[in-house]
């Protein structure tokens, strides 16, 4: 069984409401391949390794969270090196590349951030940029919260203990959003979870009197793309295989 590519792309764009976002990439079809899709391979980030899995499994669509961004496709553009190798594999094998970035972070039902909130038992959520802020069902120590993050994300997080030792109100924005700790603080969070760490923020976080937990970029952004794949599989009765390529960054 095959499915029309454009039907899949339109469904995703409509469901994620991509028109509501200004982003540094195209949310939707980024590289055109076959019109008919028999299988989809999904993953967090566009890489040669992920493309090779799509080639090996004879998939005709690669669905990712991190696809082609402006740094790769700005004008004037040169297709060379790493990007050339990836695109060469796609084009030679007639594989489509479809990416969804901020809309997949922010979606209130299947997005990365709401999924993290559900994973950590954070309730009464409200928007915080493309993430959310909410409350733990039960207050816990910062060390207990960090332990939970490590266990749930199967990672070893880093943290800055700038706020209270007992935590309750948590801000969550996945990926490279560490500077948004100030927004989380403004909205009342005592602890903020994101996916990167920067030297210049160490004293800022301390002085703002908020805890910061870095669960790492990749690990905080695996859930959304898996959820989207499940929706597509259910809607179109097509195989969607998520490929986990661990990246401790």
C-alpha cells in the first residue's frame, strides 16, 4: 500500500498549525522525492546515518524534527560537504525529507514540551513561549527531580542550583532554550528544564534565584517526532519507524 506524499504533508502542516509560527526552516516538505510513500523513517535530526537507514529499509519519506535550517539553505547557497552527501543520498534514492521544528515543540497535545510535562507529572500547564509551565503533582527536592529527569530521559543531566531546594512549579522548553529561564522565572517557576547549557548563564541563573536543569537537546526532543509518527501511521495505515540515534548533547 502506498500513500500520496502531499496528503501526508498537508495533514501534518494542518495538524501542527505551522502557519502560526515564524521559524528558521521550512515546516513541511524540504526535499522532494517520490510522490507515493510506502514507508516512513523518522528521527530527531537529519543525518547521513538516518538517511542510510531510510535507504536500507526502502522508505520514501524521512520525517525529522531537525531538518534543513537557514544556515544550510540561505542565499547564495553552496551544496557541498556534509549537506551534499546527505542530499545526494536522498535524491539518488528518491526519498522525501519532511521536517517540523517549532510547531512540533509547541503543540499542546503531541509536542515535545507537553510530552515532557506528561512524562514528569507536571499538571495545570499553561504556555511559556513554545513550552509550558506547570506544577508537579507533589513537591519534591531538587535532587529528586533531577533523578527523575535522568531516569525518564535515560540521560545524565547537568544543573545549576540557584533556586529553592524543594521544587514545585516547573518551566519546560526543550532544546536550545536555556536563555528562556528568565521567562520561566517571570511566570513564577522555581525550576526550569531545557536542553542546553551555556557558561554565560551560570551566574544569571544563580542571581535570578531559579534552578536550571539541562536534560540535553536530543533527549528532550525525542517524544514529539515519535508522537507525530504514530498519528500518521494511524491516519494513513502506513508503517512509520522511529530510529533512535543517541546523542548526549
